[in-house]
C-alpha cells in the first residue's frame, strides 16, 4: 500500500516516540486489518489480543445503536428542516389565480 505524505509523517512520529522501551507510555492499537500495518509498527507491539466476531444479538444491538445515534437523528433533523420550509410556504401569500371567465378587459 502506498503511503501518503501525511501517513508517512504519522508513521515516522510513531516510530520516533516508540523507539526505546519505557514504562511511562502505553499505546493501544485496534484494527480489523492487522496485516495492513507497517512492519516497523508490528515490531513495536509487545502483546496482541484477538477479539472474535460478536454474537448475532450483540451485532444486532450495535447496528441499532448506530442507527439511533447517526441515522435517526439525521432523519429527525431533516424532518425538522422540511417542516420549517413547509410552514414558511403555508404562511406565504397565495398567488392570484386567473380563471377562464376573467377576460383581458377586466384586467
């Protein structure tokens, strides 16, 4: 994978800060694609823990939580926005309607 300049800078800063052992620094990494991490990063990882896929009920709960936090609030904001527009349209003066029985002479 090709690293961008920003990614390379972040990697270099990480490698610089973790170059020597210390007890005053703890870093926790979380990824579902460990194979994509740079070898130099993996060399500095002392311990790894594997967390398997959650059970179906837990995944269902996570999906519902995500929906409630991100999707439902977005829908509510859009609903509120559309209501404001609708209210403004209803308050606007009605346009004049010209019917067939109005002739140019009457105008």
